[in-house]
C-alpha cells in the first residue's frame, strides 16, 4: 500500500511527539480543539476566543474549556487569567520522551516535599523517579526497545511508567515482562491498561517466572479442551461469553475440573445440547451450597429429589410451591430451576 499526497503548501504542522505519546489516550473532542489551536497559529489574522472555537467545532464553551484544561494539565498549553477571565492561551512545545520523564520526576519530588511540609500531595500515577535511574539499567533499556517492537509504537510515558512498576515494584524479571507483552499482543491487546491487568493477575496468582505462566497457560488450555469435549464441541475455540463462564467456574468459584465436567455431562443429559448458561445454573447452585466434589453433588441432587417426592406424597398431589416456598428454596432447590430450563429448551426445540 502506498500513501500519496498532492497537498498544497498551506498546511498545519503537528508534532510527531503529540501523535506518538498524547493523541491516542485523549478524548477525540479534545484532540479537535488542540489541532484547531495549531491551525490558528498558522494564521494570526483569524479570530481567537473560546466562543469562536465552540462555534467552529460544534462544541459548547464548557467543552472547549475542558479540552484546554486537559492539555494544560499535560503541559502542552498554558492559560493566563485576569480577574477570573481567560486572557491568553500559549501552545507549548511537545516535550521529548526524556523531558516528559524528567517532568514526572519533578512532580513526584514535589509531592514528596509537600508531604514533608504537611501540605496534601497531588496524586500521581507515575514512577518517574524509578524511570530516571532505570535509564542506566541496560536490561531495562533493552526491554523498552523490545516493547516498542511488539507494540508497534513509540512508548508513551505511561507505558514506560508501567514497565518500571512491573520491573521495580512487582519484581517481574525482564523476560517475564517481555513474555507478558508478547502474550497480550498475540491476543490482540496493546493497551497499557490491559497489559497491567494481566500482569496483576499473574502477580496475584504467584506467577513470577515465564515457566510458571506457560505451565498455567497449558493447564488452562487443557481445561478448556476437556470442557469442550464434554459438550461435544470441536473445530473451534471458546467464545468470549463461554470463556467468561469457564473462568467463573474454575477461577472465581474455584470448583474442580471434575465437578465442572459433571455439570457439563448433566447439561447434555438434560437438554441434549451444549449450553454454558445451563451448566452455569447448575454450578452456581453447587457453589452456593458449598458443594466441592462430584459425590457431594450427587448426594445433594438425591436429597433434593427425595424432599420433593415426600412433599408431593404428603400433599397427595404434585407440590405447588407458593411464593414463600420459592423464597426459602432459592439457593438450594436447583432441580426446580433446571426443570424450568428443560421446559424452555423443549419449547425451543418444538419451534425449530
């Protein structure tokens, strides 16, 4: 693919640093305000006012002021006021990556001094002080180089801050951070928020080496494969919602794979089709009842059946539970819930 241009000389210059480090994270409306300010710099004869920007960009004046405040916070603009009225807006040079790190470090230092003097410190998200001394760490510098290659972009200060946090505070070795980035990118995720979420998950699970993560991934894939086999699913991977339910069963509920497979088998026996939602009702009921083994699940099911049979016999007719009975049995009588599901699926099949 070739990018061609027949642009005239009349043009607005946008810093590569702005595009690489600031634009992706900004609200699109804020970007429009910043770009129009650059446009105004190229033609000093054009009017400038908040009202003018609002009209040209189909914004409200409050929207424009929010955008200006956002860019000022990032040190790309400087606003001056007289008697509470905005008098001027200066468009500042976009700092280089190293300058951005140093500015963050200064903010951190100022916050620390403020704490010492008893003044409430401004909250910062960065670890810029760590970045400054990590610039001398050859292994960390190489990590940043590899990260840029994987992510396909110039690293923003927040990216470097994240990798410093993982490297320094979480004690992730460089090869684990590299594998983390590769793992996320292969899954189609390049945002620093997603990378951080995965890293924190690994840290919470005590995974601190590449080998531990790979072993867990292999076990994870094996679990998925067995669940799909129980459902008779082949030649595809789990969908997003299906994977979410599997994660709930195995990692949130912490149920054994054996118990999950039992629920899958019961699902197939009851409705003759794979249904993660149906299995989820079974497993949620077992989780709520603190069922931990297949044997306990079977005993639980038999107990429910006997109780319902006794209720029917004592009444001389099928039990017709009232609303109070439904309330009392909500967490334990999952057989009634499954019967409703069977009826629903039966109705579905009759319409096919």
